[in-house]
C-alpha cells in the first residue's frame, strides 16, 4: 500500500500523483487505470465501503453497460461532448475489461448487459482487488472538509473518525456522483466546489425517476397499483416503448423512468396503450366477426381484467362493439393511443436513478475532462452534465470518463 508522508505541510511534498474524491464507478475505474500506467492515487470515499451505488444498481445485479451505447442516448447541453470519451473507451473495452477479471456479461433486453452471476458485488470486487494490487490507497469513511488550490497542485483536508488529515497531489479528480439516493451518501459536493471556483452549473433535477399523480385522477391510478402495461410513452422530444407500472402514487416502470428525464413540471405527455396495433381496426374486425361482443371482451385480450374494468371511467366497455357510435369510436381511439398524462411531480432524489444537469461541459475539455480554468482539476461521472438513458448507459459514461481522466494523471 502507498505510505503517506507524515508531514504534509512541507512545500512541494506530494503524497500521490493524484487524489480522487469518490470511490464510485468513475473513481474506481480512474484509480485502476491510473495503476496500469504506474501512477499512484489516494482514493477518498465518505461511505464505509466503496461502490455503494454499484452494489444497489439493477436490484443488486448491476447493469454495467449497454451494447448499443452511443452519444445519442444521453442528455447534455452539448450531446457531442462525450464522443471523445466514448472513442477512447468503448463498450467493447468495458466488456473486455470485465471478462479479463472473470465477469462475463449476459444481455437481458435492449442491449442491457448484466454479470452472469447477477452479482453487483463481483463488479466492486474487481476494482478493490486491482486497487490493492496496484498499491492505490483507498480510504473509506473519509469526509472531505476542505480543498485548497496550490501553485503546483491541491491540498485536500478530510476527517476520518475524530481525526483530521491532509493529503496533497498535483492532480485532483472529482468523482463524487450526483444527488440521487442521499441515504447512500449522495451529496452536491462537486457542484458546491465548482460554484466556489466560478464554474458554470447546468440546473440539476432528478432523472430516471417515478412520476406522481395527484388531484381528481389520483384514485384511478391508485386502484391500478401493481398493474404493468406495455406502452409507448412520448412527448414532442422523444418516445420510449417499454412497460409502465401503475403505483398507489402514480406511474413508474422503464418507460416512465425514461420519459421522466425529458419531462418538466407542468408538461403533458402521451401514452399509447396499444403500440403496434390500431384499436379502430381491431374493433372493426370484431364487428364483422362477432358484433354482439362487448368492448371489454376485446380489451381483455390485451390487458389485465383489472385494467379493462378501470377503463370504464373513460370508455363504454360494457357496450357491444356493433353499437359503438362514431363519437365513441373517436373517444376509444384517443384514449387508447393518445392517453394524456400530466404528472404533479416526481418522487425526488430518494427514488431517482441519476441526476440531470451538473458541471457545464463548456468548462471541461472533451478530450481530457480537465477543467479549462483550473489545470490539474478533473470532473467525471454523474457530477458532469451528461445523463444517460436507463439500461447501463450511465455506467458506460462513468467507466469511460474514469479511463479518460486516468490517462492524464
């Protein structure tokens, strides 16, 4: 392990090639890749163990990348910003890296790659083992209290237990993540530090987050709690076709989490409750074959009975299809294919997968992720204004940004 100098106040004395704050996906990858290059780092983590968010991701299974990851699945003030990082560290690089250390991936759906073992702890174990092999010093329960910018580097003060410590290095990496899941130790540390240095911040908000429904429709959604329906969810900017999940407080499920990243309070979005089908054509066919059949019997072929019964609020489900009027047909068409939803809000950072917004990409070099105004300072991972879709995309950005920064240390 790296041996720290006892006297950290001697001018010019450096304890490592770099200090990395945050032992999440980006920080761990950065430490390991720096090790490959013969660089020594001190990795400071405020939690008792590294990789807290990795361990809970994907229900403890860790969807660690996506086979189809490109810049097109990311939200950013400058979507092209990540192209350089994704060229330097590709999806193939991620797959090869983990395979080298015994983790083989299996595709679940839509390119989502999970370890065959379904064990997120195995991902973290790869990094901790490599950090030990390379002599990288991982210090957990380390709460950073102050950062000083020196003429030739950085001095980081941190508290561990009742004791205070100072470490110095010529390079500093901010990999502290974002605001989601505060109970896992998430904070706005990187954003506060950036603001203090006069860096621009893109407004932050919860992303990949369940949406809440209140008011007159609240009870209708609540009665469907637990029901999952395959849908197409869309607004003027984007569309996603996956399951939605009704809950006692609103909507969740993959399609809702995806659209939430493109939704702002007060906006309405559409749900196609029968994507790939035409409800009008289905009813016309039913009329010819069995006009006396109830609309509910047709719906029951495509939806759970509970969902069909709930649609009685909007549609004449107990009416024979042969008796449906033109106005009723239009209402059915609009309701099934253009169901309007206006959420009251979202479930906040407690339930959000990631954070939207962050350090403005204009402040960083896209090739190195170094801060343009402060040489030797780097930002990577979730604290940067780069937000991926659900499905392993955000991990791919974390690995890539960690790799890119390591090349500069």
